[in-house]
C-alpha cells in the first residue's frame, strides 16, 4: 500500500505498508521519518516535538544533509547541513515489486533558490527500498559543466531502548574528530554513551548498534566517514523540537569533512546505507 496525505499546512507525507514493514516519508527533504518492521519497535526515532512545517527539518528519522554537512565551509549564515532537507522533492517513481517490497524514488533539481545558495546544476535522487531491510541511496548527478564538491550525510536517528545500555560496535581503532573539543582521538573498543557525543569518525565500517534489547546493523556504501551524535540532557533541553534523548542515538552514514566527494560534470556519486 502506498498513499499520501497533506496536513493543514499542506505538508505532504507518503505512507507505505507491506508484509515486512511500514514507513512514512515527507516530500519536504525526501525525509524518511518512520520505519518499523512488522511486530518490532520502530527502527527510526522521531521526536514527539518535531515540526511538520515547510522550512523546518523534522527532528528525527533520516534527514538528508546535502550539499554540505554541518556549517557551510565559507558562509556560516547559510543553513546548517545544506538545503536538501528543507526543499520540496518530487515523487518520480513508486513500485511494489512484491508483497514484501516497496520502492520510492524522489528527486530534487537545481532551482533559482538552490542556485542562490549553491551555484551548480544538479539532480539529486533518493531511492528508498522498504522491506525486510531498509535501503536508502542518495544519488548526486552533476549536470553542470564544472566539477563540484559535495559533503553529505544520511543523518539517521535510531531508536534505542535506553542510551545507558548502548554499545556501538565496529569503530574500534578508528580515529575521530571530537567536535566538542576539536581534538582527534582514536576509538578504543566499543562506543558507550554517557554524556554529549558529537564525533566524526574517519571510517565507515559495518556497524552493530546494540541497546541490550536488540541489535541494529548499519551497512554503509560510498562513505568513508561516520558521525555519532547524542545531544545529552542540557543540549536536548535547549532544542525546542527535541524530546527524550535517552531513547535515541544518531549514527550517520556520511561523506563529511575530508571525506567530501568531488563529482565531475556528468558523473554521479551514491551514498547509501542499508539497515537491518
Ligand atoms: O549530528 C551531527 C550534528 O552536526 C550535530 O553537531 C548536531 O548539530 C546535529 O548534527 C543536529 O543538527 P541539526 O541542524 O539537525 O539540529
């Protein structure tokens, strides 16, 4: 089943249900904000205080950070994490190849608004495959005559039973930038979270997110960096759209910082993550 509906502010949401899972996605930002396998807890976390209005990114799910991750490298006045997550995408294809699988393709193209922020011709597509696993591919096509560099992330918020019981396995030995201190550090063993964490790991291995109740597997492709973020209590309380930080952890499949990607004219780059 695929259906769409608009809220009173004209905010359009696409709902999907098949034998394996349910999912919800906003046209704004091609923002997947719900994915739940039948009979299981939601895999994507979403704040109960989230905005559902144009111009504000939804707090949760899988925001698309594109065409830059974090603050704009040259102009801090430009929107953090780029403009894709607050832009209106177009649903260009949908299919239900079998009872277990639903595929959606959403597209964003350059516009006068985007050119004012980022002076390149592009086509950005998100291919979402909802089934026994969740596969999301962000495909950048350079339609310009000049190369451009893109930093990006599939900024995934995961539901965890309780943050105190979380262990992130797979990044042992990787170095990371601790954005809170500005220091580069080497990860020793699994990651545990007991304070605000905001780290850009210079690696993108297969990751197991354990929360004491279940394990979620994160399988990246086209990525060389992984961001791990939890705002913890003080920062969470300072964010109007953030509720319970103890039930979430962001593990973001990225091309962040030195992992930004140069895309030649006519070429494509795909950043993809599969969640199990
Ligand atoms: O997840 C990494 C990060 O860049 C954090 O520094 C924090 O700002 C987070 O993204 C959320 O950013 P947002 O713009 O969605 O509030």
